[in-house]
C-alpha cells in the first residue's frame, strides 16, 4: 500500500458521473478504504448544504466545502474563513455597479446558498435573494461573467490582496472568496489539526480551483476529463477515483 492516510476528492467532474450521481461501485470502494484505516474526504467548491445532498451512502471523515471556506473533521468544525457582512455588502454593491442591476449573483455560507436568479440554475439548491439588503457573512460569492477585468474591479472594493478569484472551467462564472478560503489552505489547516504531512494525502480534481491542492498533496491526481492546467499540476493517473483507491488497497 502506498504511504497514503487521507484521500480527498472533488465532486463535480471528479467523483460525480455526468448526472451528478455517485456509483455504488465508488461508494463501496470508499467504504473499503475507510475499513482499511484510510480517511476519506470531500473537497468541493459547493456549499456545505448543497454538497451534503449528494452524499447518500458515503460517510466522509472530512468535509471541505465552500471552496475551502470551511473544514469539518469527524463532524467537528476545525476551520472557517469568510467575508464579513460589511465585505459582502461592498462586493454586492460593486457587482451591481460594474455589471448592472441584472447581473446574476450567488453567495453561500454554512447554512444556505443564495441567488438572485428566479430560474433553477443547474442542480443547485438555491434560496432566492435579491441581494438588495443582504445581511449575512459568506464564504464565497459568484458572478455570472468571465470578464476578468470587471471581476477584478468588483474585488478591488475590499482590496485585491484580500480576495482569491478564479473562473470555473465548465460554466461562465467567476468565484470570489477570502484569500485564505482555498482548498490548499483548508488542507493545510487539516494537516495542522491532525499533525500529519500533506505528503500523506492523495487528492483528486479537475478544475482551476483544484490546482493548489493537487500541488500541495503528496499525490495529486487529475481526472481524464480535467482541464490542461490541472493535468500539468497533477500526476498522470486518470483511471478514476475508485480504481485508484482499489489499486492501493491490493
């Protein structure tokens, strides 16, 4: 068995099938890994309340959600990083000013995922909010746009040095989060809490926000469908999460 004590997997484009399901084969393989003493965790940009809806049949030891804004280990919160209410209100006001009043936004925290769209957006579980008087801290805010210059203008209202902003590869959106609300920072805090080296972690991903964690972990694995930038950052093993887990259990 390789010297791996933790396996972390992204959801979309990684653990999920195209229909957002997780196969029984994968679920059983994860349970086998856990029975062999390996901790299994989810590491996703999805909000916690959203991600948990897809995990029937899986009991993750670790849950890293909201793009790295929150970390749970064994149902105990060990890390939290979010925009303050004042920062969120500034970002929302700037988004409306820069993009116009019809721009579609989302914001999420530990308890909810909000959007000002009245249409169902993909498979996500939204709570409608027009953001005209929003009054909650958030771990992540997203803007329906790929205009980097405009996104930077929005982020600058609280200081670019305070914001991590990245596009998604599969949808025309940008995500904004606190500088330390990233997957790699979340994993660093997890390692500190468990007193282990990141070299003992295998991580799977496919998108821009996975690059940091794939570089950080001892084994960074890109999915076959991953974007080119991710494949450059990860080792060349693209046979799927479950198949790789089985390979280290034999």
